[in-house]
């Protein structure tokens, strides 16, 4: 073993031998973290939500957590940009997947998700999640809820603030509206980045409630640094949740998703924005809508696992601070 890796491993709060083994070996967990289904003696839980009953187009996101676990072994445990490992200061474990009592009822499944995350919150643990379709963000926020409304940084090609659509108000086009109307999210401390496409007519709630919507064209006009500055100014020092829909990326970088929209960010640009959010009070986050059946060589799941790792680093730094 390289001396630097050995020193890092010896001083890390969370370490498994698997972290330093070839990525194709062993039983996959998120980033090689220990598998610990019982929510105790940990600071951050890595959770999978294999669920896609909320999709309006292509299904397949239920397979996202498993493939992101596979690809996460390529991501590793060290962030070269921030020169840190979240496993150094925090006790981090793969808590497994949310168990479902039903896989056929959207409302009951959301109750299962909420209950699981309420256990995590009650234990004083942060959660970083791999989805699953974007409808899961609403019950996650319900489970993690506190007396204080949270800010929201939402990366997506869609605002997901639709009124009930296709016969459901819980599907993946509604979670951000639901979270605001339930008093979980402060729209004045919400920024939605990367928005584009023909669904624009569904997102009037974003504007009426006071959310800051940054369309992809404005994103490129402003540049990453100005976007980062505006996000930080908008969300302030209060608690903030990060939700990243992989279809924020252009399909050239993430073809494996249910509702791809051409003209999105590159994976590098997404990394730059996330890395620029260091210093915020991040209380959790999710990476959703990875649908492996439409993937090419695992590139979408790899992009998703990489972005999930960046969100994990932000949460670990925030908790450490």
C-alpha cells in the first residue's frame, strides 16, 4: 500500500479494507463504506431509494442505487480538489436501501420513505441519498423536517413545481412545490439551476412563490463563479438541502435518465458549481433519476456517483465545521 494511502486509512474515522481494494472486487457499497443497516454510531448515512413509481416517462430509476454503488468504487474516497476525504473526520456508513411495504402504491411508498428518514433524523444523522426518481425528495424532506424551513439548491432541467399532473400530485414533477406548500422549504432561499425544455409552462409556481430560477442560457451567460455567488447569497447561512437530478446534465454526459433534455451542463461544470458551494450549512442531499437501462457503459451512474460524492464532501465539511 502507498504510504500516503496507508496514513490516510489509519487516521480515518471510517475505513474499510475494501476502500483500497480493486473496484471490481468485494460486495459493492457506496464508495466502499461499511455496510451498517442500524442507524447508530454514525454521522452520515448513505442511503439508496430504489423507487420509480413517480416517473412520467421512462422507468428504470429504481435500478439507480445499485448501479451507483458499483460505479462509486471508481470515484474513491479522496477529493483532490478540496484536499479532503469525508471519511477522515466523519463516521460514514452505507445504511442500505429504504425497505418498502409496497412497490405498487405511490402514496404508501412515500410513507415508507418518510418513516425511514425520520429514524435517521431522530438519531442526529445526516443523509446523502441515491435515487430513485425525483418524487422521493418530498418524503425525504418530510422525514428530515425540523422547526426551521430549509433552503434548497436544486439542479435540474425541470423545476418540478407542477400542480397535480397525469392524475397525481406526488409524481416526480411535483416534489419542490409539495415541499414548499408543506412548509418544509423556504422558496425565498431556493435556487433552481439548469432549467430548460418544453415543460416550462408547468413551472409558474416557482416564480409566484419567489424561487430563483436560473435557466441554462442564463447559467452560461453568468458563468459558474457568478452562479455560485448568487446561490450563496440567496441561501445564506441557514440550513440547506441539495437535490441534484442527473438530467441537469446534457444527455451527452448522462443519457441514462427518464426525461433527458438536450442543452444541459457538462459534468465538469456541475462539479465546479458543487465545489464552489463549500462553506454552506448543508444538512443533506440527493442524487436522483439515474436510470441504468438507458445508460451507455455506465457513464450516467458514474457521473451520478461522482456528483453524490461531492455532495457528501460538502455535508461532511459542513458537519465538521
